[in-house]
């Protein structure tokens, strides 16, 4: 039987070593390579688009283990559809426009409040006082107007009782004398909201009232896509400060949401980086200053649930290295054990083959030794000598290939010497037996025949 050489065993070991190294390097690259996620964003040129762009750049600059790739859509409905279908695992959602059923809140990027402002001379201090009044809608989108109509309906008012007109922020002060109030949706503490109210007050020729929405809490409970918002005293600046005291209104939120199927580990890292990189993002857009965490006390029972990954970060319960990679580590150890087992099996295979090869040589030497004791002719002894030489050459090859050790070599040498001695002994026995055989043979030569003839004569 032809035994595989030691070089083959070394080659197989090196092959396993290289395979293990490649797999280990692949696992390392997989673990350390930044994971990229798509983020769907609507309303081209909006504050949210600028914020997500700045966030993506901040992640790249900080060499984060997670990066994001903004994907822009024409409107918020398409964004919600992208999250619903799994096209993007993250999306910026305005829930009152469309709320995907698989969307879970990661962070509240900003909240915008419905703000109704009326000159103090009109004596409008409650939403119900807008009955029969003229209200200018400032830069309102259809969704903003729907929010206003929802508020009016809770006071039993419709478009028939309130006369609407539309205008822009730049034109609003110019129509202050022709309107009883203006309504717009903006972040309560934004400079744009404060500037609009102050310029409108100057154009109206006196003080203005910020109309509260006292039913905001009830509205937010009935319609969870809306948010109860507190406007702090002095939020809009001016002298005297506007408003004079804290008031309540209703509003909407822009939320970074993640699909419920997105793993909590990446979501936790996105949340952590979003809050950690606020200072970097603020250099590109001040909108990041309106960022706020969702309420984690009612994370799972809220009408707009919070993603478990965000809860992990906000409650400081982020997954540890072992929590995140423990399964892969154990799989790696099992795989390493598998490679070790394979290598051990191959080693055992070669060891068994080595033992079988040496056993064959010893068996052949035993057979030659037995035949040498029974050989009757020199020709047979010569044949046995040639076979013994072949066995010796085979033993030398095994020794060169490292398939023998000291004990095996001792056994081989003993068997070879015994066989050579047996052949030599048998050759002497045959040589000694030949003269006796010749002396016992009768002499029928001419002299013997002649002596017989002479005697006869």
C-alpha cells in the first residue's frame, strides 16, 4: 500500500491553517466594517433632509461603526411606504401625514406647534372666539391645515364659520389690518416663529395674544399622531415677553423611525451617535438643537411605541460586546474545534496508515524468515535475498519520510538481521549437505568398469 508522504500532511495542515486564517480575517472585517443603513427622507430641501445629510457626514468623520445613506423622496407618503416595504430600515416620518404600521420611534427630531396669533384689539383669547373671524394661514401645507381643522372641529367650528386666506411669512405683516388672526405651524422656540410674531405685532399696531388650545391633551389622546406641546413663557421674545406665561397648544412631530424588524443593536448605535454628535451636526443645521428623546417610561404601551434599540441607549442598557457578538464567538470556537477535530482525524489517519505500512513490512520479514528456514536450494536463497533487499529499501524510504521512530526502527533492524542470519545459516546447511550427498553417490566410471572386466578375464 502506498503511504501518503509527510509533505502531504504538512500541506493539508497549512491548507487548514490558511482556511482558518481567511475565515478569521473575514469575521474580523465583518465585525469591524462600518454597517451602512438607508434612511428615507422626504420633502426635498427640508430641515430634515439637511439634518440627515449632516448626520451622515458626522458619522463618516467620526469613523463610526455605523454609517447611513440618505435616500430622498418627493413626499412623506413615499417615505412611509419605503419603511413599510423594507426598502429603508430607517425613515423620517411625520405621523399625522402617514404612519407606517411597522414604524417604531428612535428619536424625535423636532416638534412643531400650531400657533394662532391675534391682535389684542380683536379680543380673541380662545379658539371658540374665531367663529366668524378672518384667519390667514401662513405657509401652511395641506397637513398643517388638516391639523387646524381638527382643532376647530373640537370647538364645533368648520370652514363655514371661519374665513381662511393664505399668505407667506414675508407677506403676513402686510395684511395684519385685514385679518383677525394668523395661524402657522412652527417650532415654538425657533427664531422664525419669534420673528414672525414680532413683525405681525408691530404691523397690527399693538400687542398680540397667543391663543392657547386648552383641549390639546384630549386631542392628543384621541389622535396619538398629534402631540400636546407646552410653549414656555417668553418663547417668542419681545417686550413684554410673548407669551406672558406658559400655554398649551397642539402640534406634530418629525420622528426618526426604524422598522420593527431592524435589530436593536444597530438602532441603539444610531441613537447613541445621533445624540453624541449633536455638536457636530449643529454646525450644519440648528434643527438638531430641537432633538429630544422619546418617552421611554411608556415605550411599549405608547400609541407611538419606541424601538427597543432606542430604549437600550436611553436607559443605558446597551448591549455589551458579549451580548452582541457572543453567539458568533461561540460559533467561532465551535468552528475552531471542528478544524481541530478534522486535523486530529487526518493525523490519526496518517498514523494508522503508517502503522499498517510498518506492519506489512514486518509481516513480510516474518514470512521471509520462515521461508529461509525451509529453503532447500541456493536458487531459492538468492531469491529470498533479493526480496530482503527490497524490504530494506522500503524501510529506508519510510525512515526518510519520517514514518518510523526509534522503536519501529529497532524492530525492523531486528527482523532484517534475523532474516539475513537465517539465510546465511540455511546457506551453510545446504553447503555442508552437498559433500555428503556427493560422497554417498556410486562411482560408475571407466576404471571401475575395467577392473571388473580384468577380473572376469
